[in-house]
């Protein structure tokens, strides 16, 4: 076998503290001076930090349930965001948007305002940290330019660090994506084409006004109500099973609780609605269901045999979105 080449005895790199180790390429020597590649040394902890999945990335933010809905369920919506330390100089407003043209992570408009896209692929396991990194870079971007995605620093701030904890979170659901540009008629050809494609694919969606985070949507086959709920999953499934077994889980004639999604640590019950049932038709039934659900959630009684069967059916029809 060939002999290993002796290691050259050059000047040893100074030892640095963990907090001072810069990020370098995976195959490059680790800046700490250990002689190992970065990926086998300090890069291992950094990689783990940015890939570890945060189950509830929006926990602690105002409107957590609506954050989940806008991330997973709603095609076109915007929300004005309130920053903890106020708006930076030259930034008149910050708006969260479900989707931006060409799937940009963020956009700094000509007037300095910022649009932050929510429905984007993220490179780490913490959506909140990725969005916070994108938002901070948008503040520094030149007006009129988009912000590209990147891997957020493992020790960077999260949205919970940047947004006001007591700020309002009031989504405005739109029929299309004209909010992308102040003047859609004079948009560039690239943006206009993206706008046309997005509008054609958008499913009509309406946010109910009488209950929180419930969204009606229209599809060719049937309509649906998808309702993001903040309750612990196991307790919520028990409560839904109690109502389902008692014949009290529907939202009126022809409607049916068909299952639920699991998204970003929260549960999203889903009802099938007849094609002719619109958002305004389920406002009152949804408010009445919320009262029945509150009563069922308060019960600590063991599930009956029928309720256990109902719970099993609901669990079997649960789909994880994230």
C-alpha cells in the first residue's frame, strides 16, 4: 500500500471559541484549527441546528392558527405585520403574503415597503427562523428588488423575536394575486405571466368571520370548510369523537366531518359541504359547532365504545401536511 503523505507542519491556526467559528464549505478545513474538515468538526453541530424540525414554528405568534392556514391552505392572502421595535428607516410597511411572483421569498418594493412570502420552501427545520432571516435581509435590499432564499444562520433570530407579541394579525383573503403589484396593468411581462398563472390556479377561498381560523373553499366536486384549531391534538380528537358519535359533528344538512389535517403542530378538521353551500351559509352552523366543541373539550369522561370507534375513524383519515 502507498504510504500516507506526511502532514506539513505549517503554522497552526489559532484556536477560536465556538461562537467565533465562521461557516465555510463542508470539505474545507475547519476554521477552529483542529485539522479536520468543517463538516466533521464544528459543521456537524451547525448542520444539526439548522435541520432539526421545529414542530410548532408559529407558536407564540399572534394568530398562530391563521399562520398555519395561510402557510398550507389559503391561496391568496395578505396580513400587515407589526414589528416589536417599529419599522426600520425607509420601510413604510411590512406585509405577509401567501405567495409572491416567481415564488420570491420576499420583495422590497420601489417605495421601500416589504412583502414577505410565506409559502416557500425553507432550507432548515425552523420555518420561523428562515422567515425572520429573509425579512431582515429584505430591510437591507435595494428598493425594487426581490430577496433570494438562503440557509438561515443557526443562531439567527426567529419571527417571535422580531414581531410584536401583542400586535394584530388580521388576514385579508383575496380572489387573486393583484396585490403583488401596485399597478397590475403596467407590470413587467414576467410578473404579468406569473400573475395570470397564479390567478388561474387559485381556489376560491373565504375566511369565516364568526369563528377563528376557519376557511371555506370551493372546488369543482364539492365545497369544504377547513378549520385550524389550537387545542392539543389528543384532546381535540376525543372531543370530535364525542360529537361524531352523538351525531353532532356536522355543520348542517348534507355536510359531513370527513377527517383532519395535521400541520405545523396543530390539527385542522375538514368538513365536506354540498356544492351550493357558500361561506355565508356555514357562519351560523360553525358558531354553533364551536359551542358544542367547547362543551366536549371540557369533558373528562372516558370515551364510550361508539366514541372510540368514531375516534379511530377520524384518526385513520388524518393526513400530515408538514
